[in-house]
C-alpha cells in the first residue's frame, strides 16, 4: 500500500491552542486569510474555530436592549435614586431625577463638577434609560456662585 502524501506541508498549517484568546485567533485568521483554524492541546486536535463561530460569539456578547415595557419610568427613577444613595459621593439631598419615556432629566445642584459625570454614568447604566439630559447647576462652594449647565438656561426673554 502506498503512503498517503499530505496535501499541505505541516509547516504551512496554522493552529491555535486552548489558551489563545478570541482576539488573537481572529487576528491570526485575518492575517493568514483563512476561514477556520484547528484548536490543539499539545499534539491533539480538540476543535475548530471558524469565522462563523467568531461572529456568533460577537453577536451573543452585544448588549441586549431592554425589552419594551420592562421598566416603567417610575422604576427607572427609583433605581437611579437608589444607586445615588448607595454611593458615598451621592448628592441625594440636592439632586432630583425625572424620567419620561425612558429619557432621564437630572435637576438640582452639585458642588463638585466630577459629580456631574458620575451622575450621568449612574443614569446611563440603568436598564431602560434611552438618554440622559443634564440640567444640573454647579454651586461654587466658597462664593455660592451658581453656574448653570451650558444650554440649560432659559431662552432670553423667558421670565421663568
């Protein structure tokens, strides 16, 4: 019986091991222009990773949108306020939250401009929030000077 001659020289075969990250496997497949690579453990074949596997993993790990009606505006508001209460920096006494249609409006005063960013991040990370509008004013702690958020001032001629 005649020995079977391999179609590809072993040196041309590209493979990954179990410890290879998904990013490394994807980069290797892209660089080598291959649609799949074998996964080996020592000398043993334990699987194959394909482009389809990578795409499926990517899609499966995308953030899932909150189902319609999953959280009411009141529930979103309560979750935001509860999270502010849990934070040691949380300016709960001076900040109010209003929610309509999943859109969060932040009102009140802050004395440290870092609180503004932190409050926005807290609100953005609550499921069901579609957008966050900042209507906070910064109160300079020593002079008491009030500095509104740009764009939150009433239009000229508005007597509010």
